[in-house]
C-alpha cells in the first residue's frame, strides 16, 4: 500500500472512532437516586395545572363574530391610516436654546 492510502485509512479510522465515541452512553451514577430531583421539583412547582392535557373543555376566548369584526377593523387600518397628531410645544425656542 502506498503512503497516501495508509494515511487515508488511518485518518478515516480515527474520524470514525471519534464519531462513535460521541455516541457512547455513560452509565448513570450508582448510588445517587436523587439525581435530577431538583429539576423535577422546579418543573412541578412552575406547572400551573398539571392535569391540563386531560382537560377537554373549551378554552375561553372570542366568539366567531367578534373575531371576524376585530380582524375587519384591523385590516381597515391599512386602508386609511389613523390620523396623526401634531405635538404642541410651549415655551421652547425654534433653535433649541
């Protein structure tokens, strides 16, 4: 085998070994059953309603007609932009001094 082929094979084997070592699963620390308990407790404390996925009732919100009217009013603001207001300044000079 030539030197270039040997170098290529060695490089491919090294790269494959590095990739496979990244997939290795390190075993859980033995004797530490409370590992991750603080994260689980914090997540549980921040959950507003733990039974929410099982809840099948309707969520409160707008009825269909109110939503249609709101979207219509929103779209109308792009047809005629709202009137702008002039700022009234009292007691200031035009030069800013």
